[in-house]
């Protein structure tokens, strides 16, 4: 089997990740018209459920709202590395956040791994949690000294790290690398299923297929759903990968990127359990998973090939490039088992935004900006938001404060802002096709008709579904993503399924449907 696909509405894409093993059940049933709780959490991925579990353990009544199924978003699209070897690198983190900030970042992610390990042990969650070593490999053509500088910066941040002149065993690089002990990996969906059971045992209520349409901070906060139900609470936590309650502030300080994963079968035990990363740009990441349905085989997860969301109409080649790269380095690999992509929110200074939402009521909290480490950032959010809700300080409060301005990141902030602004010029560019006849079945394209830009999807029966191409966040032009069959906005990363339904924030509304019939070969502008 080379690829699995699903068609479940409001899912993140059409590729089906390795972790998808059926829907995680909840017991709450239908959402009543009026609900009250101490805390309302929006989002039932790793972050939302981690925060809800931490609060429920302290006796707080918690309601969790999820527009799809539990874990249907990017938690299921991770490669599930648990590491405090952060993607940004400690040379850069030390430059932007100072020596103290880099050390706090390392310590907080190490504690986050411990937290996940403790929870799975205490709640008896069978999620394949195991401690492994991590290896950072020097990419071909890069200066050895840069790797040595990273080692010293990591040591100053408090990490245990060892220099190896050559990689031992099957690995992604033949040259020097850094070895980091006491990292970890697990099965994210099974962990979420365990959190659901624990939250419900503690009295928490989890409502799925529940789309939130309105947020009001204050005493109390009020949340309204598409069905008209109203939830009142003393505090509100937005854990939706990127905030859907905030229009501007946080979204100017992070950018959305797509990342790709290929899963290849390898003989069981031929590749030791470990985490591997390299220093390429974009970088590669590799780990091994045990998958029961493959007899005598393990699964090699190879990820990377990142690019900014919405920048490619046909990114399928990135899976092919990852697979070719992997087969050179892991010649024992056999069949491709799965492939998928996920979304990463990259903050301009490399660290997540966790805490009180800027320009909002003091009892509204967010967690976003995963920077490729959303699983450990989720555990940090569980500790930090729980402390803030209880009126306590937290040692990392200022480091992850969503209101922060990092002077050392201003150059990157300017670059990402320029890329965002550049995409608003898409409104005056030609469309992808000149006629709906040019759109193959199962694909989409934009068209410019009499000054109006449309997003058109042709289904497998040949019927065309037409929408305004204007993103419902801040009016960027959505682009077709042929790999996941979604409409992606390159400005702030909002995504919509083939039928215009929102699947990723910051947009929180579906694309506007356009009910017109176009003649064939209508004279419109077309671009390349």
C-alpha cells in the first residue's frame, strides 16, 4: 500500500497519517444549549487535552470543544519526536533570548518530556513511550566548526551532548554528529486516547463535531457554537494550533509552513530506535516506529522538505525527494507504507507563544507557535497555563509570553512580513486556468473572471464547486494544494477543504460559495 486517503470533512487533508487508527471515542454526547465550567478549552489536540488534563487533576471543571474529532488536526500529522534539541538551534536561541533564555528553553522541554512520561505511566497509557538517543548530523558541504559551535551552545544551555567523529550504524550522515541522550518518542494518538479517558474520569467533558463561532472575554468568558449553544467559564484556553479568536497580533509574529513525512518499511531491528536530524535547510528528521500490522518490519519515518504554506500548488514532488534521499541512506528500506504532510507554525524567534492572549481579556489564554516541537510545547502549556489560571507565577512565563518582542528576531520578522505582504499582490495576478474545462477531476484552480477571483474545485463526477478565493481571515488569496486537496492561504496559513470548509485557523469561517455558472472557455486571464 503506497498511500491511504480519507474523505471525512473538516479533516486536515486527504492523506492519512500512520497514527490514524479510527476515531478516538468520547462520552459527552451532544452539546447542551447552556454549559458552564471553570475553564473552556477550544481544541482537542495534544495542547488542548494536555491543558485540560492538568486542570482536571487539580479539581477544575473543564469543557473541551473540538470542531472535528479528537486529534484530527496536526497532532496526528506529527512524526512524534519528543526532544529538547530544538529546531532553531542553541546558537540562535542564545543570540535571541540570551544565555538564561536558552537554558530555560532547554530545561522546559526536558521537563515536558518527563511530564509526558509521567502521565503515560500514571494514567497507564499504552502509547509506546520510550527513551531514545538523538543525533544531530552535519549536512554535506557545511562547516564542521558550525556543528562544534552548536555543541558548545547546547552545553551552555545545560544539555548533555557528546561529539562523535563518525555516525554509528545506519544514519543520515557519514560525517561528525552530536549525540544527545535522554530524548524520547511515542505514539501520539494512543496518548491522546489515554488523556481522553483520564479527563472524563476526572469529570471533564469533551464535545466533538462542535464548531465555535464566537469568543467573548470577560467575567465570565462566553463561547458560542455554530449550533447556538453557549458555554460560560471563568477562563478560556485557545489551543487550535494557531489562534482562531485573534485577528492580527500573534499572526504577525509567526508563519505557517508545510512539512512532509514518508513512512518506509525496514526489516525489524535493522535501524536502531533513535531520533536523527541534520543541519540542512530545510532540514531532515528521521525516527523508527513499531507498527503491529507489519510483521517482522519496523517503519522508518522520514520528514522534512518544508516550505511556506500556500507557496506550491503541486508539492507532491517533496515526498518523492524525501523518499529518494532516504533510500540512499537506508538501503534496507522496502515498500512505502504511508505519506502525509502537516502544518508547523514558525515563530520568528523560535519559541512558542504561551500565556495570556495579547489585546484580550486577562482570562483568555493561547498556545501557538509550535516551531516543530508542538508535543513538548503542549506539555509546557499544560504546566504554564494551569499556573496562570490559578494565579501563580511560572519560571518560563516571560520566555513564552505572547506579548514579547524579541529584538534579535527583527530581521526574520521583517522577512516573513514581506513575504506575507507580497502574497496580497495575488489579487492582481492572472488565474491558474482560463476555463473550468482545464481543471481535471479531483483538482482545483483559481480563475479571474471579470475582476472576480474564484477558487474552483472539480469533483470526481465532473461537477464544479465555486468559491470566492478570498481567505476568511484577512482576505489573502487561497491557493490549491494538490497534495492534500485543500485551499491554502499563503498569508497566515489558513486552510480549507476542497468544498471550502475551514480546517485550519486563523480563519474560522468557510469560504463563501459562489453560485454562478460559467460558460466553457470563458475569456479570462491565465497565469503560468
